[in-house]
């Protein structure tokens, strides 16, 4: 082996007493061909002869052990086995017990052919993310196709004082294995060596017909084990439409216990020192603002934009919040530190607020999980103002507006950091404003079109578009709008392959208004178009404008069996006006078609006005958001979105060509309708 000196990040030694003891003879005995293994190899997949996994937890450490033997029949698996990375946290050690191959019936020790490097884990070093985790890079020389690779290793995480939450509480989610692998023998063991009882909850396991079984919760006292063992095993679930079965292990506590545990830690920090003492200049600026709404806006803006966000991965799940005085002085902190500082500032200006724990990434699973503080991975601030409840992420940057106009954060579950609290569920929400309000005017005269779009974005949309215009090249922005209009005007149907810039050859786009208080961002796009009409294969001409963004294809195509559809659309309003110097068919079905949809989860209307030379449509979409659509309501919800997609998301007009023959042709078509 090339590395003689071991690092703190890895060691080479025998397994701990709680782990399995497997000698070379047992290994060879385990690796036997069978009808089951031969079938998998014949189907062109690699085969795992055995996998023995153990999770061990005590009051001083969390550790994982694995011993696995699998074929290297596929070049991709051979490549990944030859060189891989293991990420270890601070005070975590990766321990190698065995690296061997079984080649033509002979067991060969590969430790001597293994090169190990320890690197800083720089994958997330940008953007204020700090991590003292290490990357253990393992390279094994001379692995060959059709070898059987055997690895036996452990990861041991010894708790420090910073890991007080992990010392006090366990949280571990066991996820059943990938559907790719077939296992001759599969074993998973959970060992509880803590003084506290561990609860475990089996979720999304299925019966023989694929129906989800009711979740089952049991308990492990100190010294007890939970074991799953299977032979000739393939995990069978639909990866595209089903959640993998998993088992959630957590220290047996309820939400009230947990809120009472965490709230004193924050209360202690709030009371460390007063804002007047550590931030007199900030207090002076706050006092100079007489309008309460503007004072609140200033407070949020200050913490979001003047305090640099530093995400410390090692401290997120175990460290007490940083004192607000330190956060203010250093002008940096993680989500806990920034949220605490914001709350202290809000306390000073007498705005009711509290810190809340959330997990945006796993929000859907929180009610399926057992209660645990380690479920959460982020901290934000809840604000009660003028009878309304708002949630502010203190780590967000470049957000603007009075509090009612700021970006909306989508999530469902949270735990408020106050005594005697339960897990709370946010109420569904209706926006009081339009995220997009757009007016489109397309006028066609003498075979030339003039197109103008005036679009006002608000809330999340305004924040995003403001950043987009700030950080994106102007030519790229214009090209993006041109590309969108190429499909919206249906030019993709009659001039596919044409350079889009030649169609919209004088296109321009400008910011016409940026109101930081209302958080409204208005832009104007203008262009002229040679030949603005779409022409079909029969040489019929149409003027069309169908904005496909109005059609919510993710709602129409949603097919998941275990996850409910998450409803998070904006209010949208579009006024589209098409005018031409040609006569049009004022009775064409799709030109005059209107719609009214009153779904429990959204209201949609399209209203039209038609004259001899043009038509207009107003599309109004108002959803009820921040909720999951219940299964019983989803098919109607989906079908109503299909109705929107059936030509109710824009407007088209049919040109009646001049001349007697064209008029006779039009009248004939009209009689056939």
C-alpha cells in the first residue's frame, strides 16, 4: 500500500466488537453460484452475493458497518469500484477492514494494491458554505472484469461537545436498496446501545399486490436489535411512481418534548445582550424610520443583505445559535445566527416574531417521519404583522418589498421554537396580487407585424427577473424572448429551422419600472415581424398567440402513486390583442371559445372580444397554493387543466383571403361546420 501513515480521517484495522466477524473461509463459502445468481448475470446485470449492513448507535458514537461482495461484470461498475470517494465529517473516521477479490476461485488481498489520499472536500466551498469534512479517495489497482470484489469497512462518528443534539437524539433513515442489485443474501441490523429507547417506523412497505401497508411503529430498548434478512432478494418498487420503502429510527420523543428541549437554548441566546448595546448605529437608523411597514422592510433587508450567509455544515445539526452580538460584529452567520439576529431586531421594533425549524427538501416526509429535531435542516423566521402571518428566510439575498410584497416561501410543516409546541401545518394561501400581469399587442398591416409585450412581475417573480436581468447578457435575454415567441406565435409550425433572429430582427427589451417597495418589476419587449402570419400546408393564414406557460403540464402529467401533487403556481393574468388589416372569420370555433373553471384549487377564466379585423382574450388564473392536492380530488384537478390546454390559453384568428374563389371556399367550409 502506497500510504503508510494513516490519517485521522481513515484507518486500517479490525472491526469493532459489535460488528460481524467473517473469516476468509466464510467469505469463499458465501460466494457461491446459484440458479438465482446465474439468472441475474444472464440478464446482463451485476450480482451482489451478500451484503451485511449494521448501524450501531450509543451515547458516544454513531457508526455504520458494511461487508459486501459483488461481481464486476459490467465495465461501469468496474470503473466505479477502481476509484471512489468517501466523505467523512469532522470527528468521523473511515475504517477499512478488508479489500479483497475472488479471482478464479482464489481470494486475493488487495490492501497492498490500494492507494488512499485524503483531500479537503471542496465540492461546496463556494457561496459561503464551510465544511471541515474530508474526502477519502480510494484507488484499487488491477481490478479486472469478472472479479468478485469484497470490501469490509466502517464509518465511526465520535460525538464532541458540539454534537450535543446528536448525543441526546438519534435520527437515522434506513432506505431499502436500489432495484438494480439482486442479492444472494441481504442483511441489515440496527443496534441500540443508547440509554434512551429508540422508536422505529416502517413506511411505504407494500403487500404482494403492491399496495402500501399501514405504517408500523415499534421500539428498541438499550441492547436490543432490529434485523432484516433476506435471501435471493430484489427490491421491487416502481422508482418513477413509488417511494422506496424505508425505516425511520429516532429517539422516542414527541413534538412537545422536543420544543421544550430546544426553546430554552434559543431563549438564552436572545437575552444575551440588547440591540442598543451591540448595534447602536443600526438602532439609530431604525429609530429614524417612522413608518412601521418601512421599518420592518429595513430590518429584513439589513439582515438579509448586510449579514453574509455562512453555512457551516458541521454546526448546522448540533451547535447552539451564535449570539446576535457576534453575528452583527462579524457580519456573518448561518441560518440560525441570521434568524436569531432578525428576531432580536424585530423585538426592538415591537414586531411579533419567532424562529421556526423547517426542512424544505423533505417537507413531504415530515409527517411520515417520527418526531425528531434532526429532521429539520433550516431555520427561518415567522412574523405576525397586521393580522397576517409571513415567513422570512433570513439567508435570502436580493429580495425586495414591503413584507406583503416579498417572495413567498413554499413549505407545509414547521416547528416553532417556543415551549409546548406541536408540529404545525401552514394554511393554504391565495396571492393578493398577480405574479405575472402581461399585456400583448400584435398588429399586422401590409404583411408586417408590430408586436409589443408589457409584463409586470411581482413577488417571487420580480425577485427572480430582477436577478436575471442583472446577471444575464442583454443579447441572451432578447434571444430567450425571441425563442419563446417563435413557439407562442406558432412559427415553429411553418418556418422550423429558420434563424430566429432573422424573424425578430429588430427585437429589443427594456426595464420600464422597478419598484422596490411594491416589489414590481416591469419590462417591455418590442419587435417588428416580416410576415407575422402562420401559414398551414393548405396556404391558410392565421394570426396566433398561445402562451404555453399558462398550461401546467406538470399537473397534467403527474402520475406518482405515493406523493401528492404539490400546488405552487402563481396568480397570472394575460391580455392578448390581435389586430389585422384583413377580414377574419368572426365565428370560428376556437376564436370565440371561452372558458370558466371553478375548481376547489384554482379559478380560471378566458374572456374574448371579436371584431371583423381582430380579437382579444383576457386569461385570469388564480390558484389556491401551498398545499397537496388530495388523491380523491386529483383527477378532476387534472381534467380541468386539460380543459385549459384545449385552446383556452391563448387566441388565434383565421384570415379570410380576398377574392371570389376564397370567399366561396370560406362559405363552403362554414356550411360543413
